[in-house]
């Protein structure tokens, strides 16, 4: 029995991730958390970049996080993840997959360009990349996200 208990515990720990269902509701909640993180890093990035706060050493961390989150975006909208929980994602995402893929690629490219510009210390390129990132966010939200009530 002493040998069986550790083996059962180990088997449970190994199997637990496989038992966690990747349901539409879980996918939506995960997507929403990643998007909230992206929004928070965008806000923090601009606060630092515009001099609203004096934490210039944080700029690279926010740009890096945005590049990482931008690269994740393509994985956040799997087929069937438009049901099961409230979501701001419009059905057009799954109906116009080629156009949505272009919008996601713009997010990934612009967030990577922002990181590259910040890492290089190039203020002009950082400004251009930040604008491109904002345009990518807006372009996707305008077409593929429910209108937000203010």
C-alpha cells in the first residue's frame, strides 16, 4: 500500500492536465485574460513612453510582453470558441477567417516591430511601431469585436 499511494498520486498529477477540458467557455475566458493583459501592457507602455510615469526602465518589459502576447493571438480563436460564455468576439471571426488572419498577422508583426524598435533604442521607429500597433488593434476591433458601450 505504501508503494501504491505515491504511484496513484503521480498518475493523478500527470493525468490532471489531460482531464482539464478545453471547453469553449474556458477558451473564451483564457482569450479574454490574454486580451486584458495586452490592453494593460499597451496602456502601461504608452504611460512610460509618453513620460506620464517615470519608469523608463520598464519600457522594454512592456514591449517584450506585447510581442509575446501578439504572437499568441493567432491561437486564441479556435473553431467553436464562439459559444459557451459571453464574448465580445463577433461571428465574423470564424466566417471571414482569411481576413481575420490578416488582422491577427498585423497584430503579431506590429508588436514584434515595437519590441525591435524599443530594444534598438530608436525613438522614431518606436513611435511608428506604436502607431502601427494601435492601428492593428483598432482595425481588428472595428471589424471583429462587438461595439463597446462607454
